[in-house]
């Protein structure tokens, strides 16, 4: 239960702080962009079963692969894609932490 709270807290609550830190004047817009980066989880629909609590998504799903994470890292450099990159990398960090806490990483 605690991993569930940590995981979804990091997915939905922590981005509020990230958005405010990134752009205090337009934090709501930044928060929506960060929430939009969770669409990266659509790659879970390609797996069978779609949800497996004992499976680490990092390195398993295409948009959670190490190659994809490397691309997300390089998206930090152009200013236009920086917030999206922050959201994607924070998502990967959250999923990686979840894998670590479950012992599947």
C-alpha cells in the first residue's frame, strides 16, 4: 500500500511542485504539460498482461526503454522541449523507484 501511495503521489502531486519551481507564474499550464507526459504509459497497452504488479516497466515497455530514456535526456537541452523532458525523466525516475521498492529492479 505504501508503494502505491508513493508511486501515485510522485505521479500526480510532486509535479505540482516541479511545475511551480519551473514556472511560478504559469504553474498550472506547466502542471498540465507534466501530466500530459504520463501518456508515455500508453505503451503498457502493448504488453500482455497490460498490468503485472511484479514487472518493472523500466527496460520492458518501449517508451520506458533505456534508449527512450536517453532520448528524453537529450530533450533537456532545447528550451522548447525541456519541460516535457523533465516530465518524462521524472516519470521514469518514479517508475524506477517503484521497481526498486518492489524489488523488481
